[in-house]
C-alpha cells in the first residue's frame, strides 16, 4: 500500500480505485463497474471526509450539503460510462457518481468525480479532467471555443426560428468598448450581449437626460465608477475576446422612454440570437457581483485530491447544477435571454463554461473535439427548450411556458414582456406550420387557444396583481403545465377542429372586436363568433371590474392588439354551464410529496363524476353547488389514478370526458373568474346543463 493510499479510510481502501478504472476497455471486468458501492450514512461520510481525501471528494460532489438532517441517509457511489465519439460505439471513459437515498430536494444530482491525468499519463485525455487557471480569468480558452464552434458547427448553432431578414429598429444601440461610448449599431456589426440579474444593486441607467453625454467619445469613462461591477467586467471581457461592441439592456434602452422600451423589448429574439455570444453572469445575486476572475471577484479553488499513486481525482460541478442553484436561473427575464442566445459563456464562481447549440465546453474538462457525439456534460434537463427548429409547436410552447412560469419577476407588469422574445419565435413557427398568422392573446397562441387555456398549476399558484386575466397563466404567479400531453400533432388538430365546446370573442377597451382568434381548421370550426354586444355593455362591465378592483378612473395595463388597441382582459363566450358539488378526497397523499394542492371529487346527485385539484388553501363549502364552464372533450385518463378508481363509468371512446373550468362570480355576479380546470364524465354534462353567455375576466 502506498503512502497516499494509507490516508484513505478503510472503506475507500477496499475499493482499490486506480487511474486505469477511468479508462473504458473491452477487456474490463464489467461486474466491477455495474454495481453500487455502499459508503455508509451521510453522517459517517461527513466524519470520514475530515481525513479521507476520497470521501472528501464524494462530499464535494454532493454539494457538501450544509443541511444537518437527515444524517442517516444512505450514501452510495457507482461508475457511469461517459464520452461518446462518432468513431466508437463504446464509451471512452468512466466517471464516479454519488447518490444519497432518499435523495434530498435541492441537492445537486449531476455532479461527478473524474480523473485528472498527469503529464506521465499514457492514455488520451479526452473527457477527463483539466486544471484551470487559478484566480484571474484568461481569455485564450474562450477565444478558442468561439473559433472551434464556428469551424466545427457552422450554421448548426444558429438554428433559432428568428426572422433572418428583419431589420433592427433605428434605436438599436450598442456599447462601443473601444471608444467607451454608446453608438447606434453600425450595419452588420458583430456584437456580444450580456445576460445578468439586476438584483438590489444600484443600476446606472441610460435615460433621456444623460443620453447625449454617453454618446460622446469617452462618455462611459465619465461614469465608469457608477457602473455596476458586472457591467464593467462585461466591457473588459468583450475587449479581451477581441470584439468591439456589446449590448447591455440598462445602457442600450432609454429606461424612461416608453416608446424606446416598447420598440426593443419585443425584439429580444433578434437581439440575443444575432449576438455572436452572450456573456452570462451566473454567480452572485445582483449586478454588483461581477464576473468571477475578471476583476475583483475571485474564482473558487478546484476540488482536487490525490487518492492513490498516479491517481489524482477532480470533483466537477455540472452546468445543470451550477445553474439550478444560482440566483440567475430563478429570474424571469434571464430565461429568454439564455434560450434565445446562440452561444453562451457562463461565469460561475467555480469556472467558466461555454455552451452552444451543439456542445458544452468547460475549463476543468477536455471536451473540445469535432468527433464528440455526447458526454455527461452535454446532458441537460432543459437545454434551449421550446425554440429550436424541428420541434412540434404545441410541445415547444408547453415546454417554454412550463420553465418560464417557475421563475420570479420583480415587477408583475413584466410577465409578458419577459416572454416576448420566445413568444415571437414560437408564434412564427406556428404560423409557418399552418400558413397563417398566429397572434398571442395574453400569452395564449390564437392557433391553439382552446388547448392553451387548459393550463393548470404544477403545485400552487396565486393571482397576479395588476389586472391580469384569470383565464391566462400570465394572471397567476407559479409554475404551470399544459393538458393533453402525449397527444400527437394530427390528433391535436383533429381535437381543435371537432372536440371543443366554446364560442369565443374578445373585445378592445373601446367596445369593438379585436383580432379574431383563429382555428387550425380551414374555417372557424370550433370558434364560432357571437354577435358583437353594444359598446355600452362592454363599458358597463369594465366599470364594474374597475370598481371591484379599486381601480376607478384608470385603465387596465394590458398588451396591445395588432391594431394597436389596448385589449380588455375579458373573454366573451357561449358555453354549457353545469353545477356540481365538491367533495375532498382525503386518501390522496399530497402532503407526502409536499404538494400544495388537494384532490376533490366532482359530485352530481351524490355520485362522483369527475375530479379537480385546487389550492390547499381554497375554502370548500360542502353545501354549495359550484359553477363549471364546459370547454372541450377530454380523456378521463387525465385524471390521476386515485380519483379515476372511484368514478364508475362505461368507457365510450378515447374522448369520454369534458375539460371543465370551475369559476366564481365577481363584480355583482356579472363577471366570472377562473379557479381551476377539472375533468368530468360527458354524461354528467349532457344530462343537466344548458348554454349560457359568460364574461370571463
């Protein structure tokens, strides 16, 4: 036993890990690499990590969790194949993965331990660890990543469905890092962009007062000390990478000019996708945090330990986990900025990571090779979800809404602005598929409106302040998911044309109809519009709404229609209205999984005919018959198994239920608001409901 090995605890000594274990060979003993190895409890692992270098690496790979309970969770490690290239069917290397059972929420699950080869290592180093520069960030590797991406990937990293021929507005500005001033973007300028969080740092902003001074030669030098550290570091990085221009929102949008903001906020897809690279400030919680390693903010040391003679190992943090536990990834605006960018250079406390649409390269791993097909580092739970070519429009939309709505916004008024760039891309894709223009109605695409309105909270959601409609996800705070998952696109088209039950019309604030909500069919099959009510009817409803909302004398802030009119967030529909009682389902184990909703049976004449999930804080009255609006046909399989087993029915076909919206009356019972979406048997509706006019806000 070597002196190094003698430092290992008795458990790690018995494992007899060597450098050769990390290189996959045909003659390897597969039994050794296909089992889990016990490391004891988390408490025992912590204790041994004080002296054992391998246990210390295991703990670091698990994020070295600061939590104390439960210390009796079982720890195991296993070998995982890694590194695939197009000239070999087998993996090239292995890595070590730690798992803790049961796995605790908010713990990293993608991190790994890999070999850090020394100069005497005779094997190749592809997919293995690499020592990075300590302290200061060096631009040479990032410049190489840019060159390799352009040379190896070409147009493949520009696969976003943006309007390639669209001209940028005349007020599109850039920071000129050479002359240190703001300029109107030169024709075909090559520029970078910054994606960051403002946080609580004091942000120097472009406004109508200082605009002229900042446009003069050296104008930014006069306010240099007033710029947040992240912005100063970004200008430094842009120059060191060999570029002259960078787009930074606080300096390139006139913050006190609504017309200037409106012209640019809706074009985030063009701004970020046309940038050659987005610099992502992944560490810190404000614009004052800086980019680690660039100026004053240092990088953390690498987690490296020698565990045997000639066997030095490195604990690596995966991009997914680095983002998952960052403040950056929790913010609403950064979702579209990251997704819309063709390339991203992340600055984390641990290191910098380069991500394009084909590869992930990082300082602490050798991953750069044109033959690489995949590696553990390229795996991602939502890499650029929802906006690449070749996907199905409704899946792209559902995925994007799912990820975006889980994030936080400082201002409720930004809920659609921060999604505008992605919305433009998705709507353009839907329009190209269906050969017709598709608009967005409070975040719901017109071509799939009847489907999009069936969203439901993943856990819990509360109403968003500011007059946003209850019938759209933008009117709620909390993550949402979409219905009819697993339905193929031809089925969805058929469902939209023949299986919806509502007649829609939206109105402008002046009482006139706005743009129609189109159907996917050749004609408005499922969307038969009702006669326009009088302007006085609409104004009466609006006045009641404003009075109830304590907003008398003001107009509701809302997006604009294509005609430039402010849309009143009311939907007028003709639909069947049914009344049911609700009965809590106590057997549903929501509390076990810390889910903040509760299951209810929908009851007709004492019999369960459907189910719905409501926020656990919702006040249920057993004596009340609640109102449900019938929206469209549904699969009863959409009910969770615990509810379905209690509902006795004869299956008549695939679509043997109805999607229904539980509503409550507001504004002296003249308007309705959405509470939740549920599912009932078709027979329960056909037997007892009639068609009525509903105004839904």
